[in-house]
C-alpha cells in the first residue's frame, strides 16, 4: 500500500496551472501615467491582435494591427478597413515583418471621428479587413466602457485628420 500512495501523491499535487485553460481573448484597457492603450488579446500572454494607443488629450491615436500576411514584403503600405453597421473607416498603415511568428505589424494613425466612434461604440461588433488576409470580426462586448474611455480621452481634432 505504501508504494501505491507514492504513485497517487504526484497526481494530486500537480500545479493547478497544468489543468487551467487559456483565457479567451478580450478587450483590455491599460493606463500608464497619461497614456491609454486598448488592446484585444489574451490576458497574461503575448497574444494581441489589435491595439489603440494615445496620450490623454492627443487627437492622434496610434493604431496597430497584427496581420497574417506571410508573403507581404516588409515596408508594405496598405489600408486597414474597420467596418460595421455605422459605416467604414480606412486607416493608412505601414507594415513591418515579425520574422519570429510570420506576422505583419501594420501601424498607422487615426482619430475617433463620428463614423469610427459609432462603429466601435454602437454596433456591438466590427470587422477588420486587410487585402490578402481573411476578414476578422471582433465583438465590443465587455469593452464598451474601455472604448468610451479612450474615445473621450483622445478627441477628434477640430480640423479633422487627413489619413483617417
């Protein structure tokens, strides 16, 4: 019986993390001093798909989208389109290749104008489109307050934003 007890003991004391499942992706708002970052990803991992970042009061929001474009060249200039029931918003982006996991980091600037704000704050879902990659649809469920916070903190400039 003593030998049997030693066989069962390791199974009972395995760390809980071995049985834990990875959390599903969600909207995460982080603040650091006067900077806000809103990202869709998996908590406690390096998995992020889309990100909005701005210093409070800035009228330009840095937009980052991680696209699966394995054949696209580094330095790619293209557009990312965010669409929903309220309309469509185009973002001019430049791509940088991440060789480690074959992703293209697409970065550009935007502002939360009336159309983009309606897509993100009112529709409940939005779709991101990039030529060469299947469309991805995101829910805003659970992130409504975070979207409202970053949109209010980073207002639309009075003259508008030419690239958005």
